[in-house]
């Protein structure tokens, strides 16, 4: 520290009183973790004597920093040279356009970058080195050197405003939260069956009719019968509002990609202009979620409409891409449409899938003529991929692998790791979500490069994106709860190297980062100290293991169903289970409970711990508990199928065999099936049982399961009334045929249903 600066700091402390003394520099806890970070001795003092020196393209970034300091620390810095300064430097030796060097010395802070993007990201790292709140007028910043750059070019977040509409202010807040995490792409889902959200001046009915629905579904889609609120709902963004948002994003180095869905998810537009569909019938804007048969008809008037829409869209969004959707477009109306069939014959197309490719390719040519490229969901691969299209792979990684092998750019956004509308906790009190289970750690461990790709093919992977579909998110607070902290984990996946990633270290930094979210008034989910548990077996005994998400805190538990408190038993080793037991547990920081209460009921029935085999493996996305989950004494959630206890099978006939270690006298066999038809999940129509008796005889039986609208369908078989001789059984086999093809008019029509089965209880 030079002498003049020392005197000035002393004067500040003397003039403003002891509360303004310089605080100790905070420990660096930057998210996403930088490529290289070296801590040096000493600190830089940021105060009213500090100046900002910058030139050319970095001026806007410097203004952003100055505005932040003024708003948060009441420090407005002059733009001039000083012995105590923050200096922006253009450095063309930095190869990555988004890379930067940040050097904090005792007398200055040097921000070096090739472009304004890199300079902006350096500023975001610098901001995370500042205290979250302070009463001082002199802020100490740790001396260090950071050299940093992202691992992926595309670091995206998505927001669906079709299902639920959000204000301009919230869209800005969402974008700002992205920018702080060095995300660079905002995918704005603007059109849907349930609402058209972008002003198109040539077609005023899109604003008058398509932007509003008569009512909205109440509760979950799987709840039967469906209930509605009876209230008109909707809204749209004017073109001036869109320009304002795009400018706001650009100032934060974020590109906005608009999504204009085609040919499916277009019922709202067809409600406004029925001639766009194949039937010419008047329909209404959809009032519930799902996939609808009303899709654009590939006739000249439709293409003229879409081209007119694109003409207005491209003037609003300066980025490279226009997202055209391309997903979930039922072919039912196309199959019945004489015009569609004539096009198939005229163009020499094989079927309606190739007709979709024809549709997408034609629109791609027009969009290309406007200087833009298309990006679409992986269904655009069906029937042949349009020549210059980029694929967004959501149905797993298969689409990404195919597209990359065909030398098309891809963005990974698989449901398994990137759908932030899924549940993030097994806690029964979690707010309603669409389904699935995607905890924070699973997001963090995501690798956007599929292992099936060669090093050369992997170059076509641009990055990844988190998706926020808002069917069950009516408010900004709910969006924030579902997006955070999973967006934070994804930011590190996309920015930081694999070598620099460590989940335990990430959680420690996240604790600090959450304080920043508090200051920004973000309603994030906090499951950092949440308890989880699992069954284990040793020496033919059953144990229950408890684990906290952050294992540096004390776990206290009870086994009698009462809530734990500061005097409850401290968990030190697995809990022996000798009978039916209800375990409740929570994390404690000293005497204070810092987590929600975890509860698990264990049914110590006769099949626990015995060998089990399946004829087919569960789908990898719904197999976290493994086959033993079917006989571990723990039942799955009553509300959702995505936890580790439910096993899911994609269209397979299922055979489950349990071999008893010692012959067992059995009174009953029961299980249950998830029946969420809106999610393509159907209970089976029948279950067959084959029981082998120790005397060599076999009992076979088959039970029909009644068709039901219930979310959970129970299966119970009472052996006791037939087993008057008290026979003992050696083997139990359940044969469960798949429901079959989902009927027309239902979600997933034409596809094979999923089967989800819970605990098999043998008593």
C-alpha cells in the first residue's frame, strides 16, 4: 500500500468513525470455479479513492461494474488514472473469446480480456470477492491471480412462458441471475398450445385470441377427473418490451434465442387462425397441459403465415439462432388430410415423419435466407435432418449422438440431468412438480459429452442447457425455487474443467453463494443439509443407514415415529431393524435443527434381503434403487414415481423372481403400480403369480386389474385362504405384461406405455 493511500484510508476511518474500519478480505469462493486461481499475500483496498481506467469496447462493462458498486456499496468510482485503480486491458494473446485474466495486486486490479465477454466474466468473479454486505467505506479484496475460460461455448437456461406468463421485470431478474453465473444463452419459449406470447403486428388475433386461454388446470395432470379454475389467463410481450429485454440481456453478454414452435404445440395460433390447421375447425387455446393433435398444416397459406412471423421475429433478436421446436407433433391430422397426403406423394416422401422433415427443411431455408440458423428439439431428426440444423437433445443423449455423428452441432438438455421442472428432493412436502427426480448432485455430475462419441465427434457438442417448463410454476417464486440451486450446479458443469470439479467443495462454496441469493431476494430451494437413507444387509440382518447432504453436521434420530430434537440419539452407525420401524431424523448445527425432518417407514416383511432377479433391466433413468428396491422394506412416494423406490420399465413385459433363502409360509402378496396416464404410465391389466412349494408342487394364478383413474393401483393376493395346509414356498414369480399401446386421444398415443412398480410385500 503506498503512503498516500494509507493516509487516505486512515482519514476515512477517522472521519466516518470506527464502524468504517477496513474489514478482513473474504475467502475466495467463486462459482463457477475458475480454471486457475493462485492466492497471494495482501489485499487491495476499494474505497472512494479508487478509479476505473478503461477504453473502447470495455467501457460498457466498466459502467456495469461501477453501477453495481454504487448500488450495493455506495461507491461511485471516477474514470481516470490513479495509483489505486481498476484497469481494463485488451489482451489479444488470450485465445478464448470468453476467457479473462484477473490480477488483484495491493495497488491495482487488472482485468485483461480479448473481448467484452471475457471482461464481463472477470467482473463477475471480482464481485464474488466482495463482501455480501458491509458497513465500511473501505473494502479489502484478497490479492490473487485468476486465469479463466469456459469449457463449453453454449451455456444455457430455458424458460417456458407459454404455460405461465411472467412479467418483464422477472424475465430481467432471471437473465441477471444467469449472467452472474457466466451463462450466455437464454432460450425463451414464447409459443405454446396454452398461449402465444410474442406480439406479431401483421396478425393481431395472436394477441387478441391466441395469447389468452379460458381457464387453467388445477392440481396435477394425473389427478382425475381434471379440475379447472374457470378464470381467463394470459398475456404477451410487446415488441418494444422484447427489445428492452434483448438489450438488457446483451448488456450482460447473454444471447436470447426465441422459440416459435412448429409444426406442433401450435393450438393457440390455430385457435386464432383456424385455416392454419388441417381441419379448418374452430378450436380453443388449450386449457391443460400435454400434446395436442392440432398442428400446422403444410400448405402455402401456413408457410406464408410462418414466414411473416419469422420476418418480425428476426428484427427483434440479433442472435444466430431461431428455435423452431419440432417436438411432439402428432401426425393424426396429417394422416387424415388430403392435402398432406398429396404433398407426400408429390414430393416422394415415405410417410408423415418425412413430411415433418419437409416442413422443417422448408422453414430452415427461409430462416437461413434471413441470415439465421435453426435449432430444434431432437424430433427434427425424424425423417431426415435439415441440412444446417442444430439439435437440442432432450429425450436422453441418443439424438445428440446421432446428430454429432452426422456432423451437426448439438446442445445437450436430457431430462435425466437438465429438466429443472422435476422434483429435487424426496421430501413429501416438496411443491407439486411434473414428476421425475433430479437432485442437485445429479446435475453437478452431468457430463455433456456422451461417452459414445469420439474425440472428433465430441467437437460438435456446443454445451448444455437447463430447462424450466412451467406447467406447475404459476409464480416467479416457484420458478426460482425449481431453478436454484440447480442452475448454479449446471453453470459449473459448463464452465469449469472436470479436474476442478468436486461436489463436496462445491457445496461449501454454495453455502456462501446462497447468501448472495438472499441479498438478491431469490426464493431458492435449500436441501444442503437434507437427510437421506437406505437399507443395507449384513450377516442376514437388516440395517438402515442415514446420510446428510452436507456431512459435517450432526444427525439426530428417533425410531418410534416421534420428531427428533436436540436431545434425540446422535447417529453414529447403521440402525439395526428388527421389526416394523418408523425412523425420523434431521441435521443439527449444535442444538439447532437446520434441515427438514426426514421420515422413513420400514416394513420388515418376509422377502427383505432375499435374492431377486428380473427378466429385463429397469430403464436407466428410473433405476436408482436397483432391483433390490422392490424388496427392501421401503415403499415409494405416494405422490410421484421418480424416487429410488419406484422402478420404471419402458414398454417391457416384466417377470420378477424372488428366491427365498429358507422356505417361507406366506399369507399374502401385495404391490402397487403408478398410473399417471398423463405421463405415459399405465398400470398393467393383469398380474400372474407362480409359487413353488418346497414339496415340488406349483401354484399358478392370474388376477385381472380393474381399469382405474386412480394415480396408484393396488394389487393384493391372499394366499392364506387357499393355503389351509400351511405350506412353505421356495420361489415366487410375478409375471406382469405391459399395458400395451396407449390409445388415441391420450398423452403418448401410439407409444407403448411405461410400467412403474413399487415394493413387493410378502407377509
